[in-house]
C-alpha cells in the first residue's frame, strides 16, 4: 500500500486540467470610442486600452497583462512604474486602479480610472489615434 499511494498521487497530479481561468482574448468596447483588447501568444498576454476624454484627448497604453493580487495588472511596454489594475469577470473588464506614474499615457481631459469594457465582437481591431493596432 505504501508504494501504491505515491503512484496514485502522481497520476492524479498529471491528469489535472490546465488552468483556463486567464483573461479572455478579443476586443472590448466601453462607451462611444473607448476600446480594450487582450491577445494571447506564446510570449504571454498583451493588452491595450484607448480611452477618450473630452474631444479627441485620450489615453493610449499597451503592454503585458499578468496576474496580480487585486486581479490583473497591465504594465506598459518599456515601463516599470506605471501599473494599471484590471478586474476581469467573464466578458466584462474594469479598470480598478491606476498608479500616478501612468499620467504620462493620458492627455489632459482623459483618464483610465473607472473605465469599464464589455466583450464586443463588432469592436474590430483596437488601434490608437494614429491608426496603429495596440494588441
């Protein structure tokens, strides 16, 4: 019996299903022109947000998405201090925290704080103000 128990534990561990609880890939809309995208690849998970304020002033940020204590954290490419915390619940994504160092990514009159997005198959490719895809 002592020899069988470790074998059973090993077999049970090997038969576990992979963790599919990660963020859903795709395009999300939030309001008139606000968009978010999430894309998985072998290199990891990328995300990008375009959020408009008054007129054409906007926040534009893209980077890596990883698990964090409070949900998921978007860290802009080439950045270390800016952290954007996202809550992801199925097809809904909300911005629940934005560090002060992220102000660089927003024009006056625009903010990421409190933005909410829902999966939207009609949102198309999420691109910045210049037309470049962010994911």
